[in-house]
C-alpha cells in the first residue's frame, strides 16, 4: 500500500463542494479545508503509484474546479 497527501487549490467558493466530492472516493482516508496557500488537503491510500497517478490525474485534476495540485508520497510510516 502507498500513502500520499494531496494539496490542492479549488475555484473560489467551491471548496466545500470539491471536498464533498473527493471524500466520496474510496482512496480518500482524510480531508481538510485549509487557510493559506492551498485550499484542501487529502490523505489517500492506494495500492501503487499507477493507482495514485490515475486518482490525481483523472479524478482530481481532471475536474474544472481544481486549479492545481501538489502530491507528497509517504516513504516511511509509523
């Protein structure tokens, strides 16, 4: 299993709608709306990097209300 954190910016005013949609994805473990440079933070768990790539490119960045993302892949968990 692979764990990653994805931070993203959504269109102004769409943060709650975006988070509600993203929370419905089975890969998503946690999600938060933030103040600061990024609007939303999600923790995801997938089987491999290919699944992570599909999640980020198709389900998240593939939507018009997502402006940009940055992904952090966890290399060591306690």
